[in-house]
């Protein structure tokens, strides 16, 4: 007699809510259909406050969290604006972080300001914390974030075990620039986090379903978090280097093909936060 393997859990998190009206509307539509398990919010963007009411319409199965941003637009806090009137590129931030040249007190003020903006507009604490372009795992930044949320705080996106097909160098860079060190701290502090991170690709449209099938095959027994970037087109004028990938992601995630791929892989959508030692 054959015994069926237990279903594996995937938490699908849409990043960049609040970046533009189209991105926020596309994410909210998928969340209302329960095609997502989490929505990660950019609270320093001009469109954040007008987008935040959409979070009230999300099902209870969908978490809304803070997408801590240090590379897009301008700082929220006066403290960080005194150092950086405009936020640096990711490359500059990585170099400064590993050289231990970050203004840590100002970064702490910035995290507090972005978190306060989330609470003020949504009426609730962030359900989890992660970083735009994974900045939350960088040296200095991770201590600021983890100290701010406390040892009994919200779950944090783990960027150490980055799985899936292809893009080995990109996945290794994510883990190596701070992911492994972040995982050690999450375990030491007993904070909930995902066991594995999926979703790395080149944002070239046309093969998203193929990548998803590979990611679904890579979901381990302890579950995984997959970050995605769906959205609708808009004419807001917001600079968005991955704009052309958002529509195809949204279309696939809303489709019967995605449901079929989940079923074929024996994967179900749900929460993947765990205390892992």
C-alpha cells in the first residue's frame, strides 16, 4: 500500500506594496483571492498612504509586513536625511555595510519611522519584517532591525538558504552578503523565520511558470517562503526597473495554471514561519 507524501507549505510573499498604484492594486487583488500568504509594504513611498486602506480588505490568511527600505527614494526620518538626502544604491549600501561605515543611530531612527508609518496608515503592527533588496540582513542593519523588534518580536525573512533552479551566483550573493549571519542571529534570539527562501530569477518575462515549477519542486518538508513582484501597469511615473515582469507574474499567479502547478507539486499555500534551532 502506498503512502502519500505530506503536503509541503509555501508562503508566497508579494513585495513592494505601496510603490505605485498599479503594484498595490495588483497585489491586493491576488491577496483577496488568497493566492498570496503575505504582502510586504514600502511605507516610505509617496503612494503608501493611499494604498494602505487596501490592506483592510485582505483575508485573515494574508499577513501584511514591513519591507524595510534603504535603497529606493528618500529616507522617512530626519535623522537619516541628514546623512543621505537620497537613499544609496544597493551596491553602495553593501560596500558601506561591510566596511562598517553605516550611520547606525540614524538607521535605527529610519527603521522606527518606517515602522511607525506602517502602524499609522494600517492601524496595526507589521506581521513580519523583511528588507527591500534584502537590506535587512546587511552588517549593522540586521542588528538595528533585530534589536528594534526584540526577541519576542515579529517573524523575519531568512535569506541564508536560498534555493531553486538557476541563478546560483545571485543566490550565493544574497546568502553571502548577510544571509548566513542573519540566520545565526535569528536562531540565537529564537525568532521565527522561514527555513528556505525561493524566488530568485532575472525578471525576464516569458519563463515565470517554468521557474515556479522549479521552485515548487524545491520546497522542503519544513516549508519555504517565495518572494514575488506582481502588479498592474499604471501611468504614475514611478521608476520601476522590473515593471515589465510584474504583469506576467500577476497573470500567472491568478491563473488556473498556478493552481494546477501547486497541486502537481503537492504544495499548499500557507504560513511558513518557524522557530528553527
